[in-house]
């Protein structure tokens, strides 16, 4: 069996890469060790977490907000097993969709663990121990990432869980401790808070959502606190003692000091993810990795070994599904002789809580650090007609534009539907738009997008509705 391209891993990076390569006429195969395609994202990441965020938001709305709209449903009851079945159905629909797309594009799919046996040779070891060798001109490694472990803390997926366990709890914990105030911790913390858990988030740094705009982080933390999440910032977890019914989490100030214990029924470890290359045989062929275990590539996704490329979570850059997908397209186009490319300056980042948080481009902290002069235009959702009528006035839109050229450099939104609102700004930034361009674009009334237009007007201090 001989191919132009073998892709290892069928997460969003791998399966999209394979489809694009097949579209461009390359004879393509994929190897996946999971029973289903779609990788972390579809099986235990983006899709199941969004299903539970959607369902738990509906549960909270029914209990807390419907009556304000004149919709009287009484006190809603939780059928957690049914909610999990709803999530599983969404996952199955999506993973089957990928299987269908691979077939439709005539991509051969092998199930088993891939090991690079040498240049142009991929060994596939199936679950029953059988193996076969596939010959190929090129290999794209898209093996993704795995849960980062906290030293000394063992994840049993029962009491001490990773995101994977937190997506499948059999009952609502009375007390949930989340270690890490990043996207995954805050999304899953929100799910279980809405379903009735008391949630405490312990974070080593002095802020939530590290890496995102500081003002966004502050406001978002306040909103989550109002919703009932308790934050222990500048605090480190030094140990988790698991008992029969729960765990005692030892926490002390990050700077050192007295230790205290927080009792929890479930502890979610959400301190990040690490690149996954186990069993790939990188050492056999001499593929280089960096100090964080990420496969090193050049700007064309080529590793130091001819014919071996890598994309997605397993290389540097934000660990996001759409980043992996676009790298998959880019590398397929490069292999087909085209000039595939991804603009790393314009990758949106979304937190799917309520309200949502979305950002694209540079933060104020980054611009200050680089000495870039900028103007900031900010518009609160309290002044947006649609947000007002919908009772979704938490948050704001902030646009940062170059002080000299007015070019949009970054946009940061906290608010309902922020994940959809940010797309307009990503397009604007790809086209090198100025804040003036966004401000002069007619936005439909009454929509939340008018807050984007007003923030663009606010860059030159001429917002209308504040
Ligand atoms: C709880 C959670 C929520 C998330 N939510 C979002 C979100 O809302 N939006 C977003 O953009 N990102 C989200 N992410 C991140 C997103 O899932 C990843 O960025 C994305 O899946 C990376 O894609 P990938 O193709 O690089 O790797 P992966 O999706 O990790 O896929 C890699 C695949 O390779 C397979 N594999 C590994 N080694 C081998 C081998 N040797 N042989 C064969 N197969 C192998 C694995 O089984 C896996 O299926 C979330 C992650 C988690 C954990």
C-alpha cells in the first residue's frame, strides 16, 4: 500500500488536512487509534463541553430567568442521565460525520496506533496486536495533546478528574474544586455550578484566563463571582488526599505561607494540556521536539526530517481546534505545491460560558509591552438596545486600534454571543480594516453587533449611545 500522504491522528487538524489533501488529488490515508474520528475536540473536548454548556444553561434559564419573561414552568428537575445522553448523541453525530466525510473524499482510514518506522514508513499496530506497514511519500503528525498532570496528584477520573471525567460525572458533586482558572476549568466549572455544585476555583496566578486581555479577565471574574463561583487566586494546590467519599485539597498562597484544606466531592485538574507524541517513534527517525515536548517545525510545518510534517496541538501555538484545522489545510496545500498559509495574528479565542468571552489580535498588555501607541474604544452592553431588552447586559466590546493608522489591532468582548460577534472583527483584521471601516459599516438594528459598531466609533470618541 503506497500513499502520497499519511496523516496520523484524526482530530480537527488531521481529518481536515486529509480531506483537503484528497481534494487536491493526493492519495491520502489516515491512522487513528481511537475507535471514533474527531480527536479530543469531537470526543472529549469542544463538542461534549459545548453540549453540556448548552443544556446546563437551559436548565439555569428555566429555573432562574424564564419567569422574568412571563414563562412559568415551575421548578425544573434535572435528569442528568438524559443530559449526558444528549451530549453523547451530539458527539456521535459529529464523529460519524467525520467518518462520512473521509469516505466521501476517498480517504482510506486505518484504525490502530501509528508508529513512524522510518522515512516514508508508518507502522499501524491494531488493538489485537496485529501490525501492517503503510508506505507514503509524506507523513503529517496530528496526534494532538493530552491532559497536563499536576505532580503528586493522581487522576482517577472518579474523585480527581480531568476534563474527560468532568464531562461524564454520574451525579452533581455538592462541592467541586477546580484547579486552574483557564478556559476549560471555567467552562466546566460553570456547567456544574449551574447544575447545583458549589464551585471553588484555585488558580496559581493572580488572575483568571491568563493570556487574555487583563480588563476582560477582571470583569469576567466579577461576573462569575456574581453567579456564585468562588475564586482563590494567587494560590497553589500542594496536595490532594483522596478519601472514600471525596478529597481534601491542600492549598497555600503561591508566594508561600500557611496551608489550608478545602473539602471537595470532586476535584477537576484543569491546568492545561501537553503535546502528545507517546509511542510515535519520533526518536527512531530523529524528529526534534522543544523543551515543552512540542514537535519543532518551520513555517511550512516541516520537521527536521524530510517528508515528516506536524500540525495542531502537537506543535507550538494556541491549542485550539480552528488553529489545528487551518494548519491542516495549509500543510495539505503546501504538499500539493500551493502556498498554504495561516495568519497567527488573527486567531479568535472564545470561552463558551455565559456570558461568553471572545478575543482576537493583541491585548492592551501586549501593545503596552511592545510600545505600540493605540486608541481604545469601549462600549458596554448596558447601552445596547437588544442586550437591554434581552436582560443580557453584562460585558462590553473593546476595540484597540493603532494610534497613527487606525488599523484594528485587537478586539476583546465579554457578552452574550461574543463567540459569534468576534467573527466580524477577525474578517475586518484579515482585510487590514481600520476602526473607521468597522464604524462606517451599517450594522442591523436591533442586534448585539451594534455594540461592535459603537466600540469602533468610540475609538475616535464618537459613540452615539453612551
Ligand atoms: C474539554 C475541552 C474543551 C475544549 N474546547 C475547545 C473549544 O471550544 N474550542 C477550541 O477551539 N478548542 C477546544 N479545545 C481544544 C481542542 O480540542 C484541541 O485544540 C484540538 O482537538 C486539537 O486538535 P488536533 O487535531 O491537534 O488534536 P486532537 O484533537 O487531540 O486529535 C489527535 C488525535 O490523534 C490520535 N492519536 C494520537 N497518537 C496517535 C497515534 N500514535 N496513532 C494514531 N492516532 C493517534 C488521538 O487518538 C486523537 O484522536 C478543548 C479541549 C478540551 C480538552
